[in-house]
C-alpha cells in the first residue's frame, strides 16, 4: 500500500491487502497460484506443488477464513463450462440419482460432444441440484475476484493481463520495456479509477450477454420485473416516446433499455470514453428494435463513430433536414479530421446532387495509370519501385514508416520521458497519451517548445540524429528501427519545406489516431523533386484513413498522387535467369556448388554472372557424376558469403527465373538467411509456364524441352549452360504471354 496507486484504494481494498499480508507464505502461494489460473473455481485435491507445504491444511485454513467458499448456485452455468466431459457426465448421473429432475430431460449419450452435454445438464437440472452433487462439493470458488481484478486493472489498465506475466518476464519468455516504464498511476484519483473499473466491467459483461439474448422477434413470456419496467418507462419518458405496457418487450429489448437508463456515473477521461462505448454499443443494438429512439441516443454520444452512425441512420429514417443541419455543424466544428471528411463527402453526395465522392475525385484529379509486368502481382509496390528505377527515378517504399520514424525520433522525450506520460508499466506498449489521442492536450507546452527550437533543416536533421544515437534499438510502438532510417529521413527533409514538416508533426501530436497511418506507399525523387504515390492495383480501394493522410499532406504542399496499376507484359522488364548446382536436394541441409545467371531484357542477354562456390563440405560422388563438379574444383572457389553482394546486386530489380524455380530460389534464399540477410524477388517458373503455354508434351524437364525445341545446350547440369537454356524457354513463354496480352 505504498506504491503509486496507493491513493486509488478504498478501505475495503486496504483491508483485503492487510489480510493477505497476514497470511503465511504457503497460504499466499496458494492464493497466487489460484489467481494465475483462468477459472474462479478450484479443486483443492488437484493442487500439487512441491514448493508449497501442507497444501491440504493451508487450503482448509483459507476456506474457514472465507478466502474460498462453496459453489454458489448463480455460478452453476460457469462451473459446468469449466468441467471436463467426463465430469459433466458424472454430475448428470448424480443429479438423476438424487433429485426430482425428469429422466426425460437428462437423457444423453457418452458419444455426444461436450457442448451438447452441457446443454443437457443446464436445461434438465436446476442450479441448486448441480451444486449439491458430490463432484460440485469437491470444488470451491474464490471469494476475492473483484479485489484482484481491480488491482490488476489499476496496474495494466485492462482485464486480459494476469500475474503470470511477471513470471514470464523473469523467465525471459516475455519481453518488457522496463527501461522506458515510469511505473505510475494511470488514474488521477480513486473516483475516476473506480468509475472506469465499473464501466469497463459492465462493458465486458454486456458484450458477452448481448449475443446470448433472444432476438427482437421473441417476446418475453414472463411478466417484466417491476424494477426493470420502471427503468424502461423512465428511459422512454426522457426520450418523449410513449411506452405501451400491453406490448410485450423482447428479452433483448428489456435488457438494453434497462441498462441505458441505469449506467453508472462516468468520472474521468477513461470512464467517459468507456461510457461512450457502452452507449454506442447499446444504441447500435437497439436500432433493429426501436430505430427512432436509438437514433436519438446516437445523436447524444459525442464520438466520431456515433455521429457518423447517427447521420446514416437518421437519413434512412427521412430526417433529411436535421441531418443537413447537423452536417453543416460538424463541418464548422468537427470532432476530428476523419469526421470532417465524412461530413463533407456525405453532404456533397446527398444534398448537392454530386454523383462522386471525395475518394473518387481524388482518384480522378491526382491519378495516373502505369503498366507493370504481371510477374509483380502479389508485390505491386515492389513492382512500381522497379518500374521507376528502370526509368532512373529514385523510388523508396516508405508508407507509414518514414512519417512514424520522423514523429518518434523528434518527440521521443515528450512521448516516453515526461513525468505523467509515457508507459505506465513495463508491460505496456502504447503510451496512454497516444492511445487516447490526448498527446498534445497533455504535453502542449513541451511540444510547442520543441517545435520552436527547429529553425532550419540542418537543426531538424541534427535533432533526429542525436535522438537516434541516444535511443537506437530501444523498443517502441511508434516505429521500427531500420539501418537506413536516417538516410531516408534526410532525403525527405532536404527535399521538403521545413514549415510543412513541422506543421505535419504538430498535426500528428493533435490527432495521432488518424494521422499515424494511411500515408502513401512510395517516396520518389525525380529531377531533384520529391513526390509521394499511393499505389492501387485492380480491385484495390482507397480507405478513409488513407484519404485523410493524403489530404493532410496535400494541404501542406506535398506532391501526392494516386498511381493506378494495370497488368501487362513489360518488354523492358529485366529477368535474372538462374541455375544452381548443389550438394543435394534440401536447401536447409545442403549447399550450393555453382551459380550461373543471365540477365535478359527484351529477349536479349544483356549480362552474365557465373561462379563456382565452395560449399564448405564434401560433394557426394553421385552429385559429381551428375554435374562433373568435384571437391578439387571448389576447393579454392569463393564462399557464398563472398559473392552474396554480387548476386544481390546482379538480380536487383529483376524477376527471378528458373526451371523449377522454387528449388533454385529456395537455395539462394537459404544462403542469404544463413548470413542473416533478407533476399526477396518476384518469381517465374519456366516449368509451370511451359506446361501452361505448350501443352501436351510428354516431358517438361529441361533436357527434354531443349531437345524437343532444338535449343542448344553445351553441358547439362552445369549452371551457366542450364541458365542460358532456361533463358531460351523464357523467350518462348514471353512470346505467348505477349500475344495474349495484345489480344486483350
């Protein structure tokens, strides 16, 4: 009771801690073991831990001290879910033998699934009968779950984190951010902490219960309880809607209305956010039951999601004038840029007779279409980068990474090191200020001071460099560390306006939620000018978060375009036709002995690369018989590590082509993996493509294809000879592909 959360404990919490501290070590260990289990139920006889002394006696003490209690009928359903299939059958048999339950209701087969047996027991026996069985009596339930849940919530801020995370940390199984954590209370006072805990518990409970309730069409057969009926009348009265007691209310309807009118008071920012989520959930579920009232509730919820849903649902109900007025109000004073974009688009399309959306306009006004070789399907951004590099334009895949790195390096201290901000504990990943979109609100003074110190591009580069040097490698949720991170940022800064960069940084502090992603895929520098491109292939759609980020960049003067990709056969597409010889057939266990590569553009060989490779192991006799490569030939050959750079550079920007491509590609990739290097290229298999375009041949082996089509091969099973032959097959394949492309 002396930590940062001391002020968030009430008298009952303190009494619980005092009681716990007065227990013996074995008793404390039993309680901690129980807490780390997923269930609130415990079978004392099943606890066997060598490090805990006198388990039975200590459990007996804890039971009589009311740390544990017998099963309560209200928890019977949860208890049954906890049991094994055999235990459920045992309880069914016990209930049938000792209660008045009808045998017709408890008929089962041992072959039935566990879910069917649970249904049989819960529908055929009362809760009281279940907890009276001998098996149920051998179980207890904890009497302190609410206290523990509250303590864990204060520390973790959620309900899914458990005490065992500390054990996993100590064992090295779970990484934490201990160097960044400040270990501080996430709530300002006990009122806001208790309020958030209560509302979060209720939200979780309702999320579980709603799907289980009967549909709106099923009317409650039992009379509505008086208390609940009064709550419903009160809820309807406040909305101005009349309630007809003669009309039956569905169980779901009653549940929703009673909760809407009886939500706990929300105190503090976290509780207010949870309250809004609760109301939005309930109002959304109410739409199918009472749309008019649900729409009124949605309008009262001050969040983006609720306001947008209100607009859509109210428009469906014919409230067009009200919707138009509200859209104008949102545009004048939007909650966020996300909501602003929605309001402008909805108003334009529905009221100004505009047939296109903001998304469509952006695609039309700032778009271009380029043709990319279809070999890049599945990696379209890489294909576009290769397309530009062939045209001597510097192209980089940056997407969100470069902007998040700029933000994270520039504001590292403000994000992680200011008192009261940063990570509340070492298990946390996202600072609360970013998670709640309140970073600028909490640190506006420090943010403005930081921005005021950056008066030149050189200063900005220096600030980022110093931050990278100080914090390099430290885990963070904002960006990933890359070797070329500063190089990319310096290019961005040197080709941008400083005012635009600082304005974007400030905007990200004010709306991290919407401006932390959605940025264009590529950064390009052509003729010493910077631009960004969002790449869209056939079937792709521009999402709203992308729209917001692109609009923000454009508003600050950045050149941003939409690049639509259509697939074709690009005659300028470079191909690296590769063949390798190896010590065996498995990439993870065998090694390469020779590599031969021919680079082809437009059907012509433009360059060749070949080398024997020392595999650092003996070559089997059968392999030598096949390839002619023996141990003496490779003794003085370079290691793969010594030629890796040459292979990487020679094949850069090329489609990787081979006869049975996965074999050659797999060996090359595995050799790079051994060097802890990444190797990735688009692939084309001449076996597959020849089968596709030249059907009906008896064999598609390289030897038989070269013989069938009269392709010269100097020495089969030597790398360069096989690569040249595969290159001839590639030309044949591309002739067929080009012909089909022209037909389209």
